[in-house]
């Protein structure tokens, strides 16, 4: 036995051979404490839909610095007494032109004709479903919110209707009927009210609002859909780092599409710094034909994971 390769084992109290792993690399640098990022939003917020490409890239490249808490804000309780004077909205039919304008500007597809023939009466039903799924699985709730937005904005479905919500939730592998039924109960509204109270305490008056807060409860608030550099600069201020932010490598398109399921051209442009004219050749170079389906809607190309 090699008497030079011995240790007193801390767990057993017995002296023995150190073993082959007697030399190993260790890192004693304390991990960076994460800040909290509050994302205050609503399932039918058109500007939240417009900013999704930017927020996705922000999370992919800088998500190691923060924990995200998505907060429902309650955009539309009902049409009784509702009025958005700034945008000239006093009835459901007024929303259609506003949505079209946001869609044309952002190039995140928005149909909006449901406001003329099958309007959403309240954003509370899809918000309550979000809160129930969040109780089960935070990441699955994020996926649900994305699917709900795809349904209402691009595919013109009324996400306040039980049938639509049930199908979305079923496609997540959950019991849609059970969850939508539960969402109609007072206890689910109480969960939603907690989010409303949090949004008020954060001083939120519109959506989207991003609030980044450090452990000293100091932070920044960024209101509205903004370019990527707004969020990066806000993160730098909250972290108060002396060194530059570390940028994580972007995911491959194959991995991103596998995770997201469906991506619009604008989302790929923002993620990979592409011109619109470069997107299709980029996709063809990154994916095999069996990985995806190319589709079009409202004049925009999108790519869907092959089912």
C-alpha cells in the first residue's frame, strides 16, 4: 500500500487510500446571486405579443442572471365600463384596427377579426388557467401562455371560450376540462387577485412592464415593448457589476424549435441577427426537412416542429 496516498475519511472516520481522484479542479468563486425579473403581462396584450422575440433572446443570453416571475395584470375584466381612451378603444370592434396596427409594425402576425364577430369578453378566464397551471409547473405555464397567444393573435381564436382553452391545455398533456372547470371557481380568482395586488405594489400601469429587482429591493422598471439594449442596460444597472455581462451562447435553431414548437420569421430574425430575406436559407441550412414544416399566415412565414 502506498503510505503517501492516505486520508482520514471525514464521513467514516477511517484512514484509507485517497483514491484516483485525489487531485481535482475546484472553483471557489461564489456564484452570482440572481435578481428577480417581474414580467407583468396579460394573455391578450398585443404589445406583449410584439415584444416576445426580444424577450426570448434576452432570456437566452442573459437568463443566468435572473429568475423570471410572470405576473398576470388583468387587462380586460369585462367590457362593462371599460375604455382605453389613449388608443381610442371603447368597444370590442375598436380593438381590431389597433391590433392590426401592432401586427403590421412588429411583424408578429395578428389577425384581430375576432373582435368583430366573436370578441373576447374578458382576459380573466385565460389568466386564471395560467395561474392554475403555474401551481403545477412554472415552465409549463409559460408554454401555455405562448400557445394561448398564438391562438388569439395569429390564429384568431377566442381564448376566453372554454372549448378553446380546453384544447390548448389538453395539448400540453394536462386535463383541459378539469383545469378550465377549476378556473371558474372563486379560489382561482383569488390566485389571480394576488397577481393583481403584486402588480399594483410594483407600480405597474400598463403592459408589458419589466421590473428587475436585486436583493436590496433596488431595481429598474421598463415599460412598453422595447429593443434588446433597453433590457440589457437595465440588467447592468441592477447588478452593479464591475465586469461586463457574460453573454450565453445562443441555442441552435434545432434546439430552439424543439423547445418552442413554433417560431415566426420575426423571431428568428431577432434571435440570430438575420434580415427577413435571409431567414429561409438560414433555416434550410440549420434543419433537415423532416425536422419542421414551413407555413404562412397573414403574409408572414413561420416554422413548426414536425409532429
